[in-house]
C-alpha cells in the first residue's frame, strides 16, 4: 500500500499497475494493534465486476515503526510505516534549529523495533562545520552513520541516494527539515510539494500530510512522512530502555545492581561513571533519563 486518504488506498499491484481501493467492510471491524492499513503494508486486493477494488486482507508485518499517538486521550499506538528495512532520521543544521532530543527518541524507536537507523543533517549550507561537528559527535560516537546534506549546494545527496537504493526506507524527522526537498533532489521527477519555515516560530509547516511510499528508479522504495512535532515512545519497556542506547550496551551488567540498575542514582553504576568520565555523551544520557522519567 502506497498511501491512504479519505478512505481511499493507493495500491501498487505485483503486475506493476496502480489502483485505488477501499477497505472491505469486515476488515474495518477487525481488531488489530495499531492502524489497520498503513503505507508499506502488503495487502490482498479483489477486483469487482464494476471495476472497483477492495482490500480483502493484510499480511503480517515484518517490521513497523510505531510511536505513541499525539493527544491527551487514552494512549494508543500510531504506526508510521510498515515493512521497511531502515529508518533515516533527518534534521536540519538550522531553520528550524536542530532538536537532538527528538532525534534520540526516534533512534530509540528504531532500536526498539530492531530497525537499522542513520542520521542525516540537512541544510549544512546554513551552519558552520564546527557547530555541525559538535552536533553529530554523540551519534557517531554511539555508532550511527551520519550524512551531511545540502540541496542548495548539491552536497551529500548522491551518498544518501546510494543508501536508499535497493532498500525499503522511511525518512522521518521534524517539520521543515527538508525531507521532501532531499527526495526531489535525488529523484527530480517526484515533484513533491515543499514548504517554508516560519520566520517567527521557526517550525516547519506540514507539507506532507500522510506517509506515502515512493518508488525509486534505482530500486527500492522510500516513505516520505509528515513532519513530527513530538515523539512519544510506544512499546519501549523501562527495564530495557538502556539497551536501546548502543553506547550503553558494553557496560550493561557491570553495575553493582546489575540488570536492576536504572542508571539514575544507584551507587557504583557503570553508566553514571562513564558519563562522569566523558565516555558517554551527557546530552545522550539526558535523553535517556528524560525518557525513563516520562514513560
């Protein structure tokens, strides 16, 4: 399934054709964790005598990226995308200002869903390299691949395209960081709508309103997703949150209280000691502590 809107689902058939379909009535009533059908789902489509199409069934997902749905109602999951191979987290060096804590949350979501992740810093033409070096250092130290891109300078788009070719990927991140611009630069025929960043609030306006899966000429698919204002964790257990931080993993089990240590106040904690020595970035640790407290 490529995208959905107004109860209509755009489907790419195995034969190569594209059709629009609706949900079969019984499928609408099925109980299912998360959204019934999202971009990336493998579905079974029936063709009716009048030429219309309905989605009759949805295959089990091999992977999904899930966050907590925004709002103050009863907590529930929101599936961003299904059946992808990797998560590409995009932030901007400036306009809007980078939000490292949101990136950390998205990395935790990827880790908790066993999805490889990488970070892309876009709009590097708006910031000096020293500040960008400081921004990305915690993620590179943690072991993540980081790419620097600028559509204006035509920098980094070719390596990013190489990372996407032949794979099923999702681009996610805050509003206004240039996800659609990057996709247009990598494959100009897409002509995705591009917005501007508000001069006052410096937050991007939403130009992508729903996740949509796009085919790449070089093979594979990439999902462009709506910009995020917040990232609530879903399906992340407090007891295993520390395992979602790669730089923590070599030290886990070395604390005095071993697997019961929360790494917040306990004596002889290996993680706290590493933070004190500078072996673990204080900002990354602050993200961990904030998630542990909030969730």
